[in-house]
């Protein structure tokens, strides 16, 4: 027994020493860029693989691929040539720059974030006209549905937390690009309604939807990692479009800082976040889509000077190393939870396009944070 105890202590000391060495090492921008390119190239090559049990590839305008494009366009801005922009532009052109099929549904607005960024690069009005027309209709005919889950037409409004990544940044981008206040006013009204409905003020996290508010998992409240990842990444993408002196920015900043503080407290020792954020003991499997969004959002905050670097840098480093550690030799990001609405399972050999988008978004801010130009 005494021998076993000594051996265990020795193993722990080695682990602590290795961790200390790793935390002291700086992350190299060249290595960040290299792994991002590897992941981006592999994803484009496998863009129509079957994921999450689907029998046909995801539609090019679906939210799954829309979330990929959000990260891919950030990578395109870093890449050494325009081939990634060309690829993204071809998707928009082939689909006549339309949003996906549902008029009001936030998921089907996601691709508009990519259109806005391509408009900024190329300045072609056709890239934004369908989105502006559709959003104009929504403003003139706002949904009268309530936020209660599974009521008629309930997802015509943002009554699930994922929606806060999908649609609000498009409204913020249109406001910034056009200067028209109407887009911001609509965004604020609907975002506040969702936050008032789903944000837990004690835990500073979002329930996925109303059906989770009363649920308990092994005695803990259920806060889905990817769901809150959608929100946290969305906050960064929204605030990027707003004047930091504006009351709207300050509203989002307050919410962002509350979530950031909580995320710092509940990061796992391995660097990821548990699929049920308060249930680390019950969900030990890593999950890379939600965790990548947290790395993105936290690194963005440090880069913007709104999070103290000394407080958050170690968590960001640990998170990025954990995410990069789940990229295989072919460039596939593993441990991406399949499509779902709550905590579940993930596997080292399973991926999804939105996980790649989250990873590329994270890499774009890690690259800047450690000196990339």
C-alpha cells in the first residue's frame, strides 16, 4: 500500500511538471495557422460527407454549414491566398445569395453572416439584397408567436438559445453596413426578450429552451455546452459590429462578462467544458464544438481588452491546446457532438461541419492573441 501511494505521488508530480512546462510555453502563431489550414482544407474536401446520421449531405444553406462558413470566412481573411474566399463566394453565387427556406427561423438566417463578410470584401450589392429584402419583410410583419416551447410557430422567434448565434449577428452586420437603425432596434427587442426568458441569473448561463428550465440531471441544472457556446460566440460576433460607447454594446458586454466569469470557473482540468456545464462528473467525454466557441469568445475578449489577460490567458491556452489535440493527422476535428439539443455523447472519430467552423473561429483569435499578423 505504501509503495502504491509513493508511486501515485510520483505520477502526479510528473503530470504537474508536464502541465507546468506546457502552460509556460507560448503558442506559436505559425503552428496555429498551419493546423487551421489543415482543418479547413480537410473540411472542404469532405464538405458533403454524411454527418449526424443524415442520409443526404447538409444543404449548403443550412445552419450546420452556415456555422462552418462563419469560421471559414475568418480563416479566409488570414489565409495566404484567396481560394477560400473563392470557395465561399461560389456557394453564395450558386444559391443566388438567398437565405435558407424558412422565412422567420433563425437557423435559416445563419448563412447571412457569410454573405455580409463577402459583401465587405467584394462590395457587390447582390450579395446582400435578398437578406435585406427578407429582413425587411420580417420587420414589417413581425411574428406574433410566444416564446413558450412547442407552441404554434414558436420558432418564428428566438426561443431557443442556439438562435442567438444564428440570426442576431446578421442583424448587427446589416446595421453596421447600412447604418440603418431599424436593424439594431429589431435585434435589441428580440434579443432582450429571449434573454429575459432563458437566462439563469444565478448561474449566468442560458437554458437551451423553456423545456430545460425545470429539468435536473443528477441533481444539477442542465446547461448545454454547445447551446451556451452558440450564445457566447454570438455575443462576440454581435459586439464586433457595435460602437463600444453605445448603450446596446454595453448591454451585450454586461451579459458577455457574466458568462465569461462563469466559464472560467467551470472549465475542466483537461481544458474543455463538460457537455452539461455543471455536470463535469457525469459528462467526462470531451466535446469540441461548444468548447471551441468558448475558446473563440474568451480569446476575442482578451484581444479586445475587455477581459483581463492575466485572469484568462491560462484558460485560453489550455482550451486551445485541448481543441488542437483532438485534430487527427488528416485534419479532422474529433469529439464533435452530433446535432442535438442537450448534453449527449461524442466520439474521437466523429465530426461535424459546425465543429470545424467553431475551431476555425477559435484559431482566428488565438492567432492574433499570440502575435500573428
